C-alpha cells in the first residue's frame, strides 16, 4: 500500500536495531518491536522577530511481550543490543506481573501482515533554504502589521518527517514513511479594554511535501486575519437566545472531535480513561441501534486520504487501514477501537491503535474522523436561516467528563437574519448536549463547503500522549441552539 512517493528515507538505524533484536529474542516468545525515527522542525517569526528555531529528533524502540495472559512493555532510546535486551527483559517482567490482571485472555493481537506505506509528497522540506522560509514568514508578518491596534502577530512553518518499522513474532513486518507540513497565522488586536484575535492555518496541516503549502492563500489570509481582528474590536457582542447556528468547518472539526471522536473511543468505554479524562455517555449496547444524530449525520473513519493529517497504511498494532462508517444516517454503527480493545470488548472496531512516539504503547485514538458532505451550498445554508449566527474558528472549549454537556466559543461570528448574512459579532459562544445537538443537525453543506483540516495536538492517556488527528467537514446548520455572548 502506498501514497504519493518520492526518494525513500534512510533506514539504517531501524534496520540495524531490527537485526540486533532478532539476535537476542528467544524463540517461542510472543512479541512485537516498534521502531521510530521521528524528526520535527518549526520556524516562527513573531512581531517581525525570528524566534528560537526548534528542531527535535526522536529515535527509539518499544518492545511488547505477551506471556501467561499478561502484556508488558519496555522502551529504550539505545538501539544497540544492550539497550534492546534491557527493554526486552523489562517487558517480560511486566508481562509476568500483569498476568494475574489480564484484560485480554486469548493473547496479544500480533499481525502477520507485511507491507509498506509511503507519503513523502513531491517536494522535500529541504527544497527551500532557511532564508526562503524566513522571507515568507517576514512577508506574512508585514501583511498582518497593518494597524497600530494590532498588538501581537506571528506566522509559523513546521515540518515533520517520520519512519516507523513494526515487526512481530508472527512474521509481521510493516514500514511506513511520512512527511507533514504545517503553517499558521495569528493576529491580536486591542483597543482600550477590548482584545480580539483571529487565527488561520493552525488546523490546516497536511501530509505530504511543500506542494501542500499554499503560499498564495497564506499571503491573502495574513491581511484578512488582521483585518478581521480589527473588525471584531468594534463589533457588538453576540446576542443570546435559542436560535439556528451555522458552523463553518474550522469549528465543526472541534465539535466532531469532542462530541463524537472522544466519546466513541473504545478504551474510554472500557474505563481506561476514567481516572484522567473521564468516561463516555455512550455504552457498548448502543452500537447498531442508537440514534446519535439526525438522518443527515454521516461520519467516517478514513485513514486513506493521503493529504490528511492522520492517514496511514497500518495502525501501530499493524491492522491495515480501511475506511469505515462510524455513524450512518444518524445511527451509531461502531466504536473507535483497535484490535486489542476489540478483543477486550468483543465488538468490531477500526484500525485506530496509535502511539505518539517510541516510548508510548498504542492506544485507541481518532485518526481521520470526517463528516461526509451533504447537498447544500453555502448560500442555501445561509438562506435557510431566519434568525441565527454564523461562527468560525474555535477559541475555547469545555465538555464534561462523559463527553456529553459542552460549551464552545469561537473567534468570530456574524448575524444571519431572514436568510442573509449580516454584520460581525464578537465573543460568540454556544452550548448543548451532544445527542440533542447532533439530532438537531438540519442541513449539511455540499463538497464546495467541505474542508480537510485537523487537530495537531490531541492529548490522551496515562502517561500522556499528544498526537495529531485529522477531521474534515462541510459547513453545517443546527436548530434550537443555546447561543450567547461572552466576555
């Protein structure tokens, strides 16, 4: 399985570690070895000043062992024989210790698949010099600094290059090589005691090369981002009351993330997150029959879109990636649970066991969780609303520990009256209950309103794992929403 491909990454460190591990692991043991070489770099210019450059390389191995019904993990940044042997012994010891508390009675899922996935894009990060990148960021800074009331402004570029190698005692061998490009703009305006911000691009990271970076769009948005922050300074506060709500994709992705993605993670349903991030209002008996939303709600788990943030050929347990409906015509079909959680719960799931780095085991995570387009253009969505508010770009969020009651704020809003988009309003917020909210989904935008976006830093797990997830969505209309203005 392969996405768009260019010159292969060097892999000697991972292959040497694989050979060293095979020389020491005893026969008859059930094990997996996950090797990671992950490099990141970010460049920021803030208020016309280059910030300290950030560069990181993470290279290491996670050994997983299953024995006597128990499972143990051992991680090491030393990929020589001594480091791998120590990690192996650590994993074996924990497997023996955990055997009395086994969650998976019939053993650890160990894939026998052999395959590769590569998506490095067409243009390497190194094709631009550091001077080229700084020239772009300085230009974006100048475009945002258009008024003395803009008191803070910044532009950033980021790059990530990762290679993983997963091998198992069952004969599995899976190599994946991927590249990501990110960018972002932020402008903060202040006048007197009022401060407003507008941002753009932070949710628009893409998998691939520099061809994914739309410099023309960045240049256009830099001025508009600052201008909208200034407009919001003089805008009235968002009105309060029960009304229709038109959410643009940049806010829809947060709504999907918090009130569909997290509550459907199977390990959360099994209690794994209870101490840390709470549980879920969803229970296992709901799958196949529960009405999660209106018949217009169609949500897919789709790690097969090559440009999206969390696309892959196989998850970190080695399960092949496949597009699946999670919710279809409003009915909840399956959870977001990888192979281990599926064995524990006895239900089918998806290929979404993911680890943030070599020193973390895979857990159930969203990958690309997308709301499928409908058939309404943006003018038709606006025209369907007698009284409501258009909202764009998340600013704040709060949701209870069962992922049910929520309150979200956006950076910008505009009134909609009698089917027409009117003036700007500041500090727009809305709140609701997940199931009620999604059942009030009244209209779904078509492909012309659909945007491929994502969340670059979703946290979960103990110890914590920060990971990127993809979300794509059209604009959507919801009825009878509790909308209110904030400070």
